[in-house]
C-alpha cells in the first residue's frame, strides 16, 4: 500500500484526527516542502500565515504562485479584503473549517506557515475568550486609550488582573486592551482562560516538520535575497495598486513587513534603498522571533539546511520521520 493510500485510511489515532505541520522562519522553504509532502501523502495545504489571507498581497507575503503550488489545492490564501482586520479567533475558525473539509474528503491536511500563534491555536482547538471579534467593550477601551493613554489602561488592568499587568509594558497597547476586554466581558482573567485552554486535549494529532538553517548567517543571506526578489517582482507597484484601490494607509494589511516600508516610498517619505534595508532588517528580526517561538515546541522534527539546502534529502528525511511516527 502506498503512503498516500495508507494516510487516507488511517486518518485518526484514538479518535484524534491527524495533520502534518510544516514550520520554520521566513524564507526557509516551507512552501516547497508543504507542496511536496501534500503530493506524497495525498494532502492539501492550509496556509497558516496572518498576511497571506489578504487579496492583492502576493509579492510581499510570498504567497505561493500557481506554478509553486504544482496543482496542490491551497486554502486560506487571498480570502480576505485588505481593508479587513482579522483576529486570531476569526482566522482559526475559518482555517479549521478548511481542515475539517479536507478530512471529510479523505485527504491529509498539511498546515504550512510561520504564524506560530495561529498554528498553535489550530492544533489545540483553542477556545478564544469572549471579545475576540471586537465589540463594544473593545471600542470603548480603544477610545479610552486614545484619550487617556496606555498608562491609564495598564493601571485599570493592575486592579483586576495584576498577573497580566506585571508582564506587560506600556508599549503593549493591544495586549493591554485585550486583557481588559476579556476580563470585562467574562469576569475571568486572560491568564486563567489560557490555562484552562491548555488543559484541554489537542484537537488534532500533529506531526511537525521544522525547517531552519544550521548557520544563522545563511538564513540572513537567504532572507536578503528574498527581499531583493520581492522588490524586483514589483513590491512597490503592489503597494501602489493597493492604495489606488482605496485601501486606507492605516489598514492592518499595510502595517506588515515590506508593505509598511514601501508605503513610505510611495508617499515620498523614504527612498527605495532605505526601504529595502529596513525590510531586510525587520525580516531578519521576525525570523529570529519565529525561531524563538518554535523552539518551545519539543515535538518538532528539525531539518537543518546547510548554505545551499539539499531539498531532496530534506524531503526524504521528512518522509521517513512521518512514516516512523505512524502519521502517514
């Protein structure tokens, strides 16, 4: 029996449905590995990227092209209007619906992406606390933030949730608002809610393939090359097209790495050279944060690339791990 057929028949273990997760920092080869594993094990890809959901933002988010998908169905790419601001709760609800549909059709979900919070929430089946979609309480808190500043909100948080307040800085305005929102809507601190969520068994049995470079300098060099390629492909023109479509300059989509810097170019506030340098720096910093997040997960099977990734060997490594783990 082929691995793909075996994977289709063995979709559950102890009632928990199985998924493959391909993770790693930006520019580590996740898209290519995800496509290859989906083809090998009869799967479909679910993108777990907080920015690839937006339509018209393919260059700066490195969304896979038709050629790169190689005929493998991809979900959660280009599903949102750039004027929207999706919460983690909204994303995971939509992505989970894709996963369930893939499973119902006897296929293997392959979750590919670098947004660690979203991936963790998907695998755990996290129940987000009330207020995740943004309601009246959030609007009131944001108005208070604009009027009185972060210190006033942080002081209010200290009174009801000193644990959260102690770990948040004044710069963490979104997290301060979120913590207060959860408490005011539920009467429960966000920490207590998160602890309860972690006690619930995971929704999916996930097998993790992690991609990274053995030498950090090689990762930085690859990121720099990717940024140069994005610029050559027309990142500035993509930003200009978004603006011409009526997208507000303060839209969440335009705050993403790459878009924010080239928005400044479009508005004459920065040169192209300055934007390129800034995008490279921010991308490297983001990759470092991604690795820090991922290394907390001891279940990840890491494949470490040398300066020039040997993808054939990496795919064989990943395949052997998945088969030995009984996942496929």
